[in-house]
């Protein structure tokens, strides 16, 4: 259920280096583009953290009433090994290694990405364009940049002309805060510079060597498009020459996003993006999790517990909760201990969700309103919104959710009477808890069996207990335990719950 009034949301804008009030170009519509995965191998948990952060943004914008067009591409060409200007295509290289077509690699790992996204309950984007599906747009953009004098051909490749771009009053480096002189010092040693007028110029189109298997015809050579150009073309095609939000991991700020700004501005004379948002990295012992560093975890390793750094398996929702306990701009270190703590916290919340769906309002005469608790519940609901409005501070949002959980548990155990809250606030508490949990934070229940089976087993438990058949009672207890569940048998009630 959407909260129909737009909340005053503030987001940290990398471009202005501060939290800016989010004002869309054409409310209620919001255009949002996120750089998608390069599909040359399995997505790791670091990638998941970034996509999860934008899933939260997508969900929250929708929750507060915006109509979001969320475009997240699939990079299936042009991203070279080492993220630079020279060398093999990541996908082409993998295709050679596995002796298959590049598009088989693309399909395999796109499927993997979709499967992983579904497991972590990431909502699909509104449009998921592929770079190879937009070669015509990219070739047109290259031609247009040449026509505008912002790009030049050299030996069959085409480069963006940084000197011309800056001479026209633009500032290459403004997003990442890079200074041109420093960049020049960094790039001097790289190969492949001979074709460029300025070592900082970047490729829009590259002529392919014969062994480079992914290549297409163009007016300049048989070759392939530059990695940065695809995002410019796909975002402009589906969101317009200027749109609201562009996201990605912090490691993409330079050169990828810097180049996108340069291309977009040179093509249309307007800066393409209003709010640039970047997520911080998932680290392992303080080091960025990445395939090339060999410290990455695959989702499957986590779900099976089959990894030397793990001593048990963790469910997708536990991991989702673990990641969201940190705000997206802080680093997050991945460890077995941190996951263990998250496992406990998540089970407490999961019990709260199950219970809040079962709670019903009962009117009782003679119950005094509990003003202190009522005020605290209101404060926690407001606090949840205030945290999300403060640059999606999910960490503080969870603190407020746990505060609401306390009252849900009190209601469940009869320590707080619904009538002490009044029907309106009781309903609001129940409803907001479920909506925050499921719609905004995107968590969901994950019992092995459906509720009906579990409730049926609980009824059997009650019958065997009355009949004093303790052998059967124990069997049913262990049936629940095998699924990470417990039977809570107290004076107040008998219920099943997630083991915390
Ligand atoms: P790639 O497939 O390498 O293009 O990466 C897909 C997305 O994952 C990009 O937005 C990256 O910035 C992001 N990413 C890669 N490694 C990490 C990490 N360790 N933590 C968070 N995000 C990451
Ligand atoms: Zn991109």
C-alpha cells in the first residue's frame, strides 16, 4: 500500500557532494538508471549489495507515491578486462575459455543474475536493455559526436575529445573530483595511447583485432562500442536526455560515469543526470569483494554454507537483512560473525511479521488508553520515514522497526491490550509493520513448509499433548526444529515461531 503523499526525501548526490532534496523533473514520474552487471560470470555478493541498494530506492520511491521507470541494463559487450581501453572483452575471453558462443556466456550469466535477484527478492526493473541490442543507437551517437567536433577517428577507432569538451566550457572530472593533471600522470604509462590526441581521450568505438570475436560493422571499422557509451545511449533512449537518478557502485564513478556525463553533455548540451547516487563497497577483511581479488562469495556458497569462512548456511533473507543493517554509503564488511548476528535479528523480525498478520482488534470495556505507548508507536512510525528520507538510512529505519516489533510482541503475549491503543492506532501499527517489512525493505517469510502444514502440525501437537503422548510430542518438536522453527508452548498460548 503506497503512502500517497511524497515524503521530503533527501539523497546524497555525488555531483554536489551533499544531501539534496529530491525533486523529480516531472513528478509523479521518476526516471532512474542503474548500471547493470557485466554478464561474464556469476554475480557475487558485492554486486548484490549494489543492486539491493537500488532495489530499496525503487521500492521507497514507489511507496511514497512516485511512478518510477527503472532502467537497469545488461552489459554484454565492450567491458574490457581490467576495465580499461585495451585488451580482451570480458565476455569474449570467457567464451574462448569455455569454447562457446559469446551469447551463450551472456545467456548463462544473465539467467544466473535473474535467479539470484529473485532469491534476494530484488524487484525486476521496468526495462532491462542489453548493450548489443542498442548497437545502432551507439553508432548513431558516435557519428553525432564526430559531427559536433567532440570526437575523432584514428586508425578505425573513434575517441572522445576531452580537450574540445573542456574548451567548450565543460569540466571533465567534476563528478569524481579528479584533477586533469593527476589523471594525465596516471595514464601516461598505458599502451594504446598513440592513436589518441590526448591520453585522457576515451574510446567510443574500437577497431577489433581479428582474434577479438565480438565485432560488428560500422562506418569506421569492424569493431565494437566503448563500454561507457552503452549506458549513455540506453539511458537517453528510455529516460530522455536528462533524467532524475543514475546509480551504480562507487567504483564506477571514474571513469565510467565521468565519461557518461561527458558523452551525454556533448551530445545534447544538457547534463544527463540530476542526482548521481553511488553505493559503497562490500568488503572482506577491509578489502573490496571482487572476482579478480579472489575474495568473492557466491550466493550459492552462502545458502549452502559451503565456504571456508562460513560455519553455517544463511538464507537469502538473512543476507538481505544483514546488508540493509548498514546504510548504503557506508562500507560493509562481510564475516561469519556479522552474519550470525544478523541471523538472530532477522528471525526476531520474521516472527513479528507472522504475528502481526494474525493479530486482530478486540474491543474491551474499561481499558485505559496507554498514552506513553501510543506516543512511542507514533514516534517509531515517523522515525522510520525520517530515516528513509535521510538518504535511505536503513540502519536507523531498522531501529524503528524493532521498536514497533516490541509492541507487536506485547500484543501477542497479552501484555498490551489492543484497546489501550485504540482501533485506529492498533491497525496502523499492524499495517505499517507489514508494509515497512515487505514493501519497503523487501523482506519476506521463508519457511520450508507453508503455514497450513505448520498449523496442522501444531494442532496435532496440541492433541498429542492432551493425550500425554510425549513420544509423538517430541517427534513434532523435532519436525519443527529441522526447519529452523520452534514450538512456543507458554501459559498464554501455543504457537510455532522461527528459532531466534
Ligand atoms: P560489474 O558486473 O563488475 O560491472 O558490477 C556490477 C555492479 O556491482 C557495479 O555497480 C559495481 O560497482 C558493483 N560492485 C562490484 N563489486 C562490488 C562490491 N564489492 N561491493 C558493492 N558493489 C560492487
Ligand atoms: Zn553503466
